[in-house]
C-alpha cells in the first residue's frame, strides 16, 4: 500500500468510492473490510465525503435484506438500502 502511495491517493479522493475501490486488490481486504476502512477514514480530518452516495452492504445487512425483502429478486442490496433510506439517487 505504501509503495502504491495509497495514503496519498486516499487523501486526494473526492468521494467514498474513490477511497474504497483502490483498497480491494490488496490481500485480505475484501468488500466488507474495504468499506469499513473507508468509513473509518471518512471520520478523520483526511476526508469529508458524504456517506449518502456510496454504500456496500456487509454480511448483517445482506442477511437482513434477504429476510425483509425476500421478493426483491435480482435487485442490488445496495439499491435496497438506498430505496429504504430515501436516498435521492441510485448509482
């Protein structure tokens, strides 16, 4: 991560997706952990991105969505969260 200047790239990020995406290729960092790190970094002075534009459902959210929205079919779980939360846009 240091060789790739990931900290510098994160510091220049304008949104959460730009923080999340470059973390994914590293060993032992999957979607859940990359999102958790992204949100944690957003609590710092390094980032000030809105959390209303990007979400990655973790295992608990996926389990809850499958129970509460059993008929959702092929709808992306992140879109279910956006719809329920009243987010203005679905990306």
